[in-house]
C-alpha cells in the first residue's frame, strides 16, 4: 500500500557531496516520521537522520554539521544533503518512513526502501 522510492547514492571522493532523496507514495494519510538509516559491513544499522511530523530533526553525532535532512510541503519526500563526506560514511543507506494509512489512521506502519549504496573513496 505504501512504497518508498530512493534516488541518489553512488561513488564520491572524500570531502565531496552527495544527495539522497526518498519519496513515499501510496495510501498515505500522514507521515509521522521519515529518515535515513545506514549499515556498513560488520556494523549495526544506525539512524543517520530523521524528521518527525512536527519538523524536528535528529542526526547521529558523526554526521552533525555535515548532513542536512529536509522535506517537501506534503511531508512525503525527504532529501538528505551529505557534505564533507568521509570514507566512514560508506554504507548502504535505507530510507525509512513511519506512516498512517488512509482508512487506518489510528495505526502506524513502518516501511523501508530497497537501499542505495554510498561509497566514499579516493
């Protein structure tokens, strides 16, 4: 009923920039939260940046000051601007959304994107 479509990702040199986008579509009544997770080989998946319906954002300490999360007016699309990228940012990045669906707005559902590879290397 709900789909997350990711774009962006790729190979970038250290110090470079990359932009990830995620669009949620389908039977969405509202979105409680959207964000990006990442998982590097041998590491736990971690929340990189998230935004809740009220507009508050949160970032993992390692990306503060470098990454910026924003959303569109409909609150169904988020962009993650990644600047000053480091090799340790290399991971598969997954879009995540917690939504309320049309006809079932009292409940929340979590959806995941397919993941997009971000590689920071010289």
